[in-house]
C-alpha cells in the first residue's frame, strides 16, 4: 500500500488503525485460501498489533503466515515492512472458519 495523506494521524505518521487493517486483511486472504470445504468464509475474532516504527511516506508490504489452520479456527502472524525492508508492525489475527446458515 502506498502511504497517502488520508492514512496519517494528525502528527503525520501512519495511523495505527491502518496497520491493523493491513494485518487483518492479509490474514483473512490467507485464511480464505485455507478455509476448507466445510466453510464458506472466514471472519476475524481476535487481532493484536504491535507498532514498531513510525512512518510517514513510502510503500507498505504485509506478509502473513499461518501458525495454525484448523477446522474451526486459524491463527495467522503478519509483518508489515516499509520499502527499506524495515519492520513497521507485527500482529496476530485469529480467524473463525464460518459456514453460512
């Protein structure tokens, strides 16, 4: 994601909520690819984010890897890097494999 003005908080740094969105999105995309045949989609049920470095410009890349892919839940860890390959944030997202009623 390229950082733009609307991604920043009043002090000019990327808003922490952006890191949360990127981490949950990356985890959810991975979760959808691993949800299994008995689930229609995944939903986030827990999200933890640690903000490691403030940043105000550049491009952010998020990489998510699974810790656990089960029948009911999945746990994913994600890391956000800037375009200098520095860690900006890390997080963990728990997903629920959901079946439509």
